[in-house]
C-alpha cells in the first residue's frame, strides 16, 4: 500500500490526490467530497485545481534533469506554467536547496504566490554547469476544478462521535505524510472489526489547512454537537516515543483519554500543551470551534533535518512503529468508547459481592485480589458523576480492567450507565 | 478495662458483643440497638445470631486442645455446629495456621459460608500426632436473635454532628480492635467534661461492615442532613505516626480539620487518599451517602505480620500511644468545634484595636507580637465566607490561638459568627 | 524635589503635611481633601491636628540639644506640650534610642496615648551628663484642625480605574517614605504624557492608616464599582529586587498584571501572599472592601536596621533604583491598560494572514518568526473570554508584543475588543 501511494503526485488539489483516494478506497469505504475551486470557506477561498502534466529542465549538455516524473519533489508545488531558455544564473533564482542538508531535495510549495521553481539537492545544484537551460513547466490552474476530500463513518450505538483526521496533500514523503493515512486506514479496519461500538467513528482524509477549513465549513456545526474527541494523525511513523499535543481546552475527554492510555502503557512519552502551529488541530481548535481535538505524534519530527525533504522516505520510517501507533490510537478510541459514567445501583453501603457471584474465586491470588479491588474501586466511585477515566486515574487501575469489572456488575444488575449526549 | 474486654467472645453477633457493650456501658451511657436477624439492610441481610457454647478437640492421647475457652481465636468465627471423630488428615482440612508466622494463631471467620474450623499456630499444627480426634463444636444459629449495636450522643448547642464510629466484633485482639473502643470511650469522657459544646457528638459501637450498613439504614438520612464530619476509630494503639485516610470527598471539613491538626502537631504523620477497602469509612463513603467520614489510624497495621492474629495482643499496643491518640482525636473534634465562619463587624478599614482594649500588652515580646498578629489575621480574613481552618491554613497560626483571638473579638463586640446548618 | 521635601515636619496631620503637598502640587495637579478633626471614619476618629512650634532640651551645661529644628526625628510624633526642669533620671524616662543601632535616631510616634518624648542616638544618650535639664515641648492639639489628603485623576476612555496610593505622614526619612511620593509623582507624569489612556488613573497622597481609612470612607464605594487594580507605593527606593505582596484576593487583575510584568522583566524578584500588616493595602483589602490592591516594594526594608531611623536617609536610597521603580510601575499600569479581552472575528478556522497583509515580511528571520507566532497565539486564543495577561502567560510572549499583534489585527479588521466595565 505504501509503495502504491508513494509515487503519486499529491498536492493541495489535483489528480494525484484523487488517485491517492482511489487507492485508499480499496482498503476502506470512502465518500468523496469535491469542493469546487473558488468556494469561499470561512476566511479561505479554495484555489484553482493544479494540473501537473510534465516539468523538467534540459541542461546545457542536453540532459533532462529535475524531472518531476523521476521525483515529484523536484517541482515547487503549485508552480505556474513556464517554458523558456535561461542562463545558469537566471535559473538559479528559481532553485531551492538546503546547504545544511546537502543530499536532500527540499519540499517547497507556493500555493498563493504564483511563481515556478525546482527543488534539488545542494550537491546537484553546486554541480550545475554554466550555460543555457531549457525549462519546461507544463502545468495549469483549472478554475473549474476542485479540492478533493474524503471521509467515512463507522456508525455506533450513539451519535457521539470520534474523529480521526489526516491529510493527503504532500507528495512523496513517508513520515509526513503517508504515515498518517496508513495509520488512519488500518485503525478503521480494527474498529470496523469490533462486534459493536458505542460511539460513531469518523475518518477524514483532507488537504492540510485549506482542506481542513473547507471540511469544517461542512462538518463544524455537526462536530460542535457530536464530537467527543478527535486526533490529528500526522508524523506517526518514527520509532520514537509518543508525543501528545493537547487540544486548546487542555482537559477535554480526548486529552484525558490519550494521557490515560499513555500512562497505562508505561513507556516513555511526552505531553505538551496546545500551541497554534502544527497541523490541522489548529483549525479544529480555532476559537470559533474549540473542538476537543489533539494531535498524537511519534517524536518531534519538525526539528529533524529530514523534515520536508526527500530524506523523509521509506527507510526513515518504521513499519513496526506504524503498527504500534495503530494500537495506541486504538487504545485511545477504546478509552473514549469505555469512558462511561456509571451509577452503582446498590449505592447505600457496600454491595454484598458474594450475593451476586462477584467475589472473584478462580485465578492466581494476585489476580483475584486485583479483580476484587477493581470491583470495589468501581462500585465505590460510581456515583453517576465520575467517568471511567476519572475512576482509572484515581484508582491506578486500567481502563480495560475497570471496564471488565463494569461488565460483570452490569450483568449482575448492580451497575447502570448514565446516558449522555455531548 | 482492657483486661475485662479482652477475653469476651466477640463476633458479628452474640452474647460476647452484649457483654462487651455491658462493660463499655459502665464507662459511658450507651443506648442499645438490637437489629433482628433476617432484617434486610440495603444490600445485606442481618445474619442469624451466633451462639457459642463450647468448642474444642480431644487429641489421640485424650488431651483437650484448641479449646475456645482458652483462646477464643481457636474457633473459626460463625463455625457451624459439629460433633464427630476425624482422622488427623480429615481434621487438617478444618485447620488454619500461618506458615510464615508460625507462632501466631490466625483470626478466621466464615460469616456467610457455613462450615466449621479451628485456628492454631503452625508450630502446634506440625506437632499434632496421627490418630483419631474428637471434635466438639457446640454452636448454634439463632434466627430469633439479633445483631447488637450501641450508640450515645453528647448533645451540643447545634444539631450539627460529629460521628466517632468504632466496632466490637473481633475477639481477643488488641490493636484491631480494642484500641478503637478504648479511644472512643475515653474521647467521650473528655468531650463530656467540656463546659459547653457547639456541636453534637455521636459515638457508635458497631459490627464492622454488616453493622455499619445496618446502622446507616437507621441513621444515614440523619447523617446526610447533620453530619459535619466523622472518624472511624480503628488500629489506633500502635506507637506509630498517625495515618489519616481521607474521606471519598477528600476536601471535606473532617479532612481539612484532621490535616490541620496533624500539621499543627508538627510530628511525623501521613495522609492518604480514600481507597475502597479498610474499615467502615467505606460504608459511610459509599456513593449513596458520600458522608464526610475519614479514618485516623496509627501506622499501617494491615501490612504487619501481627495483623489478624493472636500476636495482636496487649504487649503489641502501647497505652501511652492510646492516650496520645485520644488527644489527637480530641484536637480534631476541637478543630471542628471551632471551625466557625466569622464576620468582622468593623469590616471597612482596620479596626482600631486599642479602642477595644485588644492591643496585647502583657507578656513576653514574642508572645505579644504573636497575639497581635493572630488578631490581625483573624479580623483581616473574617469576611463571613472563610472558616477558621481556612484562616489557620493561610496564616500559619493555630486553631487554638485563632480561637482565642476570636473570643476576645467577640467579647469586644467586633466579631460575629455566621450561623450555619449543614 | 527630594531636598525640598526632606526637611518638612510631616506627621499624621499638620502644617508639615500641607507644605509637603504644596511642593508636590508643583509637579502634578492635586486636589486637597481636608478631613476635620473629630470626623468619624469607620472605626477611627480623625485626631486633633498636631501643631509643632518648637521643641528642645537645655542640658546642665546650658547647651540646646535634641532640637526638632535640627532633626525632626528628635521629637516623638504627637508629643503633648510640656515645659519643665527634670533630673537626668527623670528625663531618661522620656528618651528613646536603639542600643543595637547606636548611631541612629529612632522614629517614634504616640498618636493615641498622650505623652511627650525625645529620640536620640544611643551614643548621645550615653553621653548625657547628670544634672538638671530644661525641657521645652511647645506643641498643641487643635480640635478645629484637620487631616490633609490629596488626590489627582488622569482621566481615560473608560471609568475603569487604577489607583496608586502613597503616604506623606513620616518626617525626614527617605525610603520610608519619600520614595513613595516621588515614584507616584513621576509615574503620574509618565502616564500623563501618553497620547491616550483606556483606563482612568487615580493618585492618592494620604496619611498611613488613619488617612487611608478616611480616604476609603469617601472613595470606597466608588472603588468597589470601578477599581481594576491598585498599588501601594512604599519603600521603593532601595537598589534591591522588586518584592510584590499580593492583594488579599491573590489572583486579581493587579496580581496577575504585576506578576506578568516581573516575569517578563526576567530579573530577580519575589512575590508573597497577602499578610495583614504592612502599609495601606491592609485598609484596601479589609473584609468590607477586599479591593484588588497589592503592594510593590523593593527589597524587604522592614527587616533592615535603617528602618524607622535617621539612617533611612538620602544616602540609603538610590535614585537609579527609584527611576527603575517608576518604569516597573509604569509597566504594570500598561499591563492593565492593555489587558483587554479580544475576540477573533475570523474565528472559524485559521485566518489567512496573507490576505490581510499580516504575514510579517521584513526583518531578521528570528524576529519575523516571532511576529508570526505572536499573531497566531493571539488569534488562536482570542475567544472573547481570555484577557491579554492570560494569553501572555500561556504563550510565553510579552504583553507588549501581543499588544502590537493585537493592534495589527484590529487595523486589519479581524480582531475586536470586548467592552467591559468592572
């Protein structure tokens, strides 16, 4: 799947995005949303669709170089069409490279300032001979085109919703961005396999920023009413400790759920407060929405030299890490799924556990004691106001163990769920 | 008093409990509450009263061993009647000992699973010869009997109440349990000796768990309306630092009062959050009540090898520690007694202390300065919303010094009490 | 200005105060408030005005000593009139000196206990010969006099007010007290020079305690309705780290503003909770008012040997420190001035900064990045509920940088102010 998605010429808009969503749609059902160019979405206008046909340079020795067909990072994103002959010096004003990372082709876009340019490694740039270069940038801006978004829903018993949001607007890069759509897709498949779901799960494949704004223009009011929590899936492919960036609210259900999952997991991780740059969490958290959406990454990719270059490739990410990320995302979804407010129906005095066959009997002594304590914590704190994350935090037990205790108590008829809509 | 209570054959119910309450009633007035066997109390049913007549074993050599008349821990609590001859091996299935604490007779009960058994030291068990044993367990379950609880009230000026709850259902053990009734009894006598009391004090001698549940069935609604705070007195006889277990609310008046007293005392102590096992605080704190009741112990007895064995005897506890515990409990009661919300009647600008003769004049300079500061803290913070524990915490002064300052200000007519009912 | 104010014979009342206010009135417009002797102000009665004519002692050798004309600390404040001959021993009962600071003349008053006395250095006292002393204390208490207060207002666009309160009742002392009126006067001049002010600023020159109480009797209700925050300016002349004593509320706007300013300044400083002694903050914070008024000092002067002695003189203070204090006070006023709740008008999704010409373009890269981040923090958090101090605290940016960002956004029409009255 990675290898099929890798070479597609993704951008903010265009055929590359559609081909990407076609591939994704083989793995999960997707509903396409085409937002016409020129549509006003809050403060933004959807740009004309970018048509890439071909782009390359012929060097003074007649060799075809910087061919976008070879590496789609070579062409500056949203380059305007151009054909002409330029001297080495004039061409140079349209070149982008990174002196500090001389082997990397940088990723450059110019969505709103019409120009053209090529990206290449510093090594290649330094070796370009003097002479006349022929430039071909065969692109177009199609005002009748559109921006392509897709979403899918896994319905649950309630209309309370969880959102996983990722983006498909970067060309051939692995951690930023293919790791996001891959984790999102396989998370879908895990959750789809559950026998039942209390919550509804929504998965969105957007263009970063403009796409997320356009998506909010359509779904924002719905989210205000139904969203329990959401995560932006980006930069999740490194074999590095999970890094959770809180929602702007900071103590919403998604923040509490993610932090509980990371605590329970025990391994190294980091949690940071919201800051207003990064990925689409800043759209979801903008003051007009302030939705409970955080961003769960692996490591701090933005500070790495590989960030936004050709070095962010298949070798850079770890498929084992990707798989682990899916499990962590799944655990967060399960924490939200099970984050119910329970009410002990035998609330006055301790329930006589033996009467309900709830005294754990079988198993190693340590496990029996643990089960008994989980039951007691749950029944003791289940006053209809505390949710399961509260009880997990206070007891030091895990969401899963408490959920098992809750199921036993519900089966015994001594525990009730408080129905809640957001 | 300890020596008279020690040998009585206490259990969840029965004559041993009544005899215990008879002895206690010589030290403080007690009102008996007999809850008939079979009474439904919330999730529990009061069990039939257990009648102990005699219980012993005749060993193959004709010696009478494991005689309950010698040590009432020998018989498993609530043992069903049995008479018969058993081989060493068959008898062994009814024996309980502790390999890790080989000299201790363990304390074992089987309230709700009808069986019989004997407890003995591992040393004695290992020495039991092969042969035939004659077993006599002359007990009975009296469905017309009852569970015995007692309480007494020290009335105060208001109906706001403080509860001290302890239990009398364990046979011959010192720290758990005689320390509790002893502290409760002598605390009663100290508080009874006060010339006046603002609060009403209630003292309850219960059976742990079932007795507390039955007691709440009678007093729970009253407590919801009147209880300012309560303490469960258990395991208070060790010469170990005070250990306070908070109420489930965690920041109620009893929590704040106890922590203030322990802070003022200065010596080592520990405060832990509520957890749903331990003693009767879990009944008072159950979600149907969530009463402000904590548990003030000395040390963590539950982790000691002496816990629930014959080694928890008179040598194990310290009568000096018991006496000190009474003082600490008394200080907590006084902290609640004096935890009034005051209103400075000269609230606009600083009162002119000299005008009211309130400028401290006599005494060492340090003491005069301290008195002046106490007056200023009190008058400065007494806005009718802060209580005296708040003011003590913020000022770093003590409840007693602030109370003295309050009395002077009230005498001078510049400080008022806010009347409050719970 | 310092040299003109230094020799004036200030006290709680009297001509020395009026002369002081006359000098001050040359630097800022002052409105005089004369509170008649005998006026009841809350718990206090304005004392009769103290008239000082002359006071000295003739020693046994005929030398005039302890002459108030030479150092106005020589006479105990509010000394009652006296003329007579006394032995060395009888005179000694009316003398005050400091054995531990033998070169210092102490500052002593006796406002409410009618007596007379002289203050002198321990060195001078030890050298007084035996013999007969002639004492002249030519003072009077004028029941038709008054207590002199002054205030001035710098009007702003709103009636929300900031108060700077200082006092003019101590004779020749520099840090306590001339530093206060000096800082207050020159702060007035700085704020008066501003092209416009959102807030109204009020400056009060009072007598400590009784004057502040009398002032509150006139302005207290107004302050309850209009005061955003206030500072008591006292002991601000030492070259020592700023020491901020919080208002009794502890988290009011003045507390948050002052702490933000001290944090931004970066240099060493200390913040302490309110305590009910010190200067006039205790009148403003008395329970009948609980106004948001703190006290911003330099160092802890009260613990120094120079405190309330002749050693608190021009050499003791630093005019550079005074000037720096004025800047800190000004910064606190500006923090309040700019502490607006903003509302992002492009609240749904991120505003497209480029569209409004808000993408910083010019300047060093670091500065451009900083400006961009300030804009993003502001727009991202400006939900109409957070004020600028909140946003500064959360972003780690400065009030000034965020204010600049706000001005740009307001100019671009994408940011609105929430109008608020206290």
